[in-house]
C-alpha cells in the first residue's frame, strides 16, 4: 500500500517520501501516530507540488548563499577595539562582534553561530575568519582589528 510520510520515519523514509508498506503497518502504526497518510491521486499530486516548491525554494536559497559568499570573500572588515599597554586588547573580539560589523559594513545579516571562530580574537592585526553561509557554501572574511583612538 502506498503512503505519503508526514514525518521522518526511521528505516522507512523522510517527510514527503512516497513509500510502499503493508496495510497492517499503515493501519496499526503510521496512521494512528500521524506519521503517514494514504496516497490518493489528489494527495500524490499535492505531494509532487510541495516537493517541486521545496526544491525551488532550496535552489533560490543556494543561489542567494553563493552571492553572499562572494560578497563575504571580497570583504575586509575593520573593528576598533580598546587596547592597553603593549597593544593588548581589553576583552576580545567575538563572533557576535564580527556579525555586527559585517551587517554594518555589508548589510548582510549573519547569525553569530555561523561564524566559525575557534576562539575569540585577542590580538591586534589581520585575521581570516571562516563563515558557514548555507549548506555546503562557506566563505572567509578578513577581519582587521585596530586600536580605538
């Protein structure tokens, strides 16, 4: 019997997949838990449309991510930080600081968790900061930390 999965089901398939399973499995497990619905011609057409829409949405997101990555790869972000003697920073430059500076300079909103700092920046100078944009799209931003005058 063909069903359309409404949720991911382990060892059966992912949400939106059309799978063949036994009638008893549908009647006793999948349907009562709301994990699947019987695949009627109308439901199959609706599932196909939903799949096409999600693929189109994913394609647009990937294109936008490539544009953002190209912008970020060309970007040089300057951050001013307070320093003490020996040009040591008071505090450090975190992913949130870098995300804010990117948004101010380029108008690109990035979640701080997408900025892959192994540890906060604690020194003046130039630093390459990796950024996870979307899916398999990554970029690298050059961050220059200068003393605040």
